[in-house]
C-alpha cells in the first residue's frame, strides 16, 4: 500500500514584510531629519553666565525690532532711522566682509511676534551671519 510521508513543520519566519517596514521607517526618518536641521544657529545667553561673555575688540552689530515691527541697525548712516530688512542684511554683509569676527546681536521688543524675529534672522542668515546672539535684559527681583 501507498504510505504518505509526514510533513515536518516549517520553523522559518518570513522576514520580507519586516524589511519593507524598516525601509519605509528609514525613509521617513531621513526625510524628517533633513527638515528638522533647517534653521539659524542661535546663541541664547543665560543670566548666570552673562558676566563671563568674552569682550571683543570690535563692537557688536545690534539689529533691533520695535513693537511696531520696524527694523533698526547700529551700523549705517542713522541708527535711529527705521530700515528695511533687506537693507539691514546688505549692510551687515558689508560689515562682515570687512571684519568676519564681528558679533551680530538681535534685540527685539517683547511685543514683537515670533514670526518677525524669525524673518529677520533668516535675512541675517542669507547675509552670511554665522551666529546670531539674542540680547536680553536682566530683571531685578
């Protein structure tokens, strides 16, 4: 008589779906990492270390935003006259071409929106500023 062979149970795991999922996750992480690292390097001063800030021979370029959204720069013909962000970026670029180690500080009014500060920082980044310092005032307790 014909005798059937017993089939052994197969103990293999199909890993192809796991590889597909891992490749999709890798692509997602690579795409989000490129988006997250976009921005301007900002040096945020801390109040405890404010006395330890290194004094440089060149005075910093101070770019300001008032509560109405007007831009000012400590360089140029008249520092008290409002300027366009494009003009400030051009003057900062000229100053940095003369002395690349000149620090650039950003001073913004407390009522200015975050979007306006980011817009000015973007103009400064396009002007070639490697690092922007944010000015703060110390408050008395």
